[in-house]
C-alpha cells in the first residue's frame, strides 16, 4: 500500500503551521553552522539558508523511515500519526539524524560563507529568523499553509531591514525570487544565489583543481531560475575540466528528490537512473584523462559537482560505492580558494586586526553586494 | 457514465492553461517518470470538466517531479508544471481535505 498522502502532507503542513518548518529543527541545530564565523546579526545584505542544508540529514532520515513503511501495514495507521503529531512532534523522532551527517551539511554552509568573504562580500545572517521558505508544501499544493508562513518569513525580513538576500540552494532561491513576489504584495527584496554573486565577483584560487568535474544541474536552478553558466564559469576558474553529462544544463535529468516524501521507491529509481548517466560521464572523463597521461588520483577518477543539497543526498544515496565522488560545488570551490579553513580564518582575523581603521570600515560595509545585472 | 462538471475549470485555484496542447507527445517522450497520461489526457480531462477522472488520477498527479523536462521542449509552451500544481491544490482541498 503506498504512503497515505493525506497523512504525510498533513504532518508536513501541520508542522509548517504550528512549528514554522516541515521538519522543525531547534534554533541551536539550524544556526550551528555559523558558530565561530562572527557573522553579524541582520543588515541590509544577508545570507539566507532557508534551513535547507540543515534539514537534509533530517529529511533523509525521515525518507529512509518512510521508504521502509511503503507497502507495510503501518501505512494504514499513518492517519493516527498525524493526529498525534499535532500535539507531540513525532516527526522529530522520525527524523533525528546522526551528528556526523549534520556536521557534513553544516560544513557546506561554512564553505559558502567563507567563499563569499573571500570574494569581498560582507553580509549578515538572521540566525533564529532564518526560516524555511515552504518549498515542499508549495510543490505539493498545500497553499493554505504556505500563505500564512510566507507572511511570517517576510515580516521577519522586514523587521531586520533586509534589502538583499544571498541564497544558497535552488529551492530557496526559487521560492524567494519567483514565488514570494506572487504571494506577497510589494515583496521587493533582491534575491541572488551565491553562485551568481561569486561568478560576478570572480574567485582567486590558491590551488588549481586537478581533474575532470562532471556537472549535475539542479532542475530548479536550470529550468526555473536560469542558473546554468555561473557554476561552470566558477569551476573553470579554479582549473577544473568541466565535463557535461548527456543531459545537462536546461536538459538536465531530475534527481528524484521532489517525490521522495510520497513515493520514496520511485524517487530512488529516478536517482539511480541519473547516477548511471553521471557514471558514464565519469568513466569517459577517466579514459580521456588517462589518454592525456594525467597521473594524479583525482585527475583519473573525476568528481561530480552538485549544487543542491536535495540532489546531493538523493544521488549519493543511489550511488552506493561511488558516493564519495559526489561533492557539493561549494566544497570544490572552497578547497581551491580557501584551502585549510581554520588557517584561512586565522589569517583573515590577523589581517583585519592589522588593517588601518578607515580601511577596516570599508571592508565591513554590508552594502557591497553587487546589484542584479 | 461520464459526468461533466461544467464548473470544474472555473473552480480551480489558478489560471489552468492547456488549451494550446496539440497532443504531440513530446512531453511524454521526455518525462523521466514516463507519465503517459500527464499532461495530454489529464489536462484534456480538466478542460472537459471530467472531475472524477482527475480524482482517480491522484497518484499520477502527485508523482510528477515538477522537473520541467517536458515544459522545456513543449512546442505549444503549455505551463505544464503550473497546471500540475493547480490540480494538486484542487485535490489537496477537495480530495485530501487539507485545504483549511
Ligand atoms: S509537449 Fe506540449 S503540446 Fe505536446 S502533448 Fe505535451 S503539453 Fe501538449
Ligand atoms: S514535470 Fe512532471 S510531467 Fe513534466 S517531465 Fe517532469 S515528471 Fe514528467
């Protein structure tokens, strides 16, 4: 018996209404990535995570549990689960993720923040007010829950005086850039993905990337938000040999993620098909690298660059033994531009202290995000 | 017996737009889910007001990835994913009872 849509969507939308997110995370969990980075609270320009990277370990845990329920007798009592969830957050028990997995996704957000700093972009963060935008309920058509939630998100942005948002994933980018302006009258905050900003600013690599990188485009970036060229230019600028899979750019193939909450088995099949296509590109890249006589392990094996945390968790889940070759694009860029993260931060802190007061003020000006082209 | 609900299209929440579909099948050919009936048959059912047929296709409507592979190649520029979202909103409200 397939999962009960009413129960699953009911739990997700009840959570959004009552607890502010489809799978509520404590403030401590969703802001932990920023610890020690000294990002100021608020400001006109802020990095907006929409809690997507932080939610992935919980979503993936929940999806694994749901997949094990598919076709089990338990699907019949899911309706009761929804009733209990209204009072007691049972989704929290279902989605408790391992600390290690959470740390990995947090590190991607840290890399994004460091890359923005390395490119001279100064920004704040809303900490507890950096809320989930409601992408999942929007996609599932539970718009009654979305409208009220979107108003809460926008009220928080206005209370902080935010004028520009730097988003870090395709779903949050799409919600804030294309859906919110239709939902909320007068919503005029500028929204740009960090990939677009880094591309415009340019990266200065410390160490060139060695080897081929197969690009997996997110459907939402490529076909909803036209973010196609920026990631390729960024990868090329760090020395990566960009490899296009058979279906790439606006013709990219989905990772299966959007149906994970209702049809986990089908979602896995879609991911497995995409992994096969990417594996083919990796093996072609491998043969070509060997043909050029490239020796390094990385040059020979190649990497898949992914720019959406939902794609990343779905593809790595299907890739099994080759999961280690899938990397968030931020990791590849930060390895080249930042290198040792702790040393980079320490160097930067020493540099800030050594700056004359006037110059330090210029660097701290939060208004330096370039405007939209 | 097939019942036609003449109010169906007007009752949908959003501008359902599939009149331009010429049933060429490009969308079906490119769909990673291999959803044969979406959008060609289903959208036609909606236009004709065959509400019951729409309700019977709940799984199909919710299994669309909203990936826009189809839309990127549709020669008639049918807003396929927006139409799917509109049908989902209808089912969420009238079939799943989650509209409140
Ligand atoms: S590709 Fe467009 S015109 Fe052709 S069948 Fe699909 S929706 Fe209709
Ligand atoms: S948006 Fe839906 S119908 Fe269109 S190709 Fe993707 S899964 Fe198929």
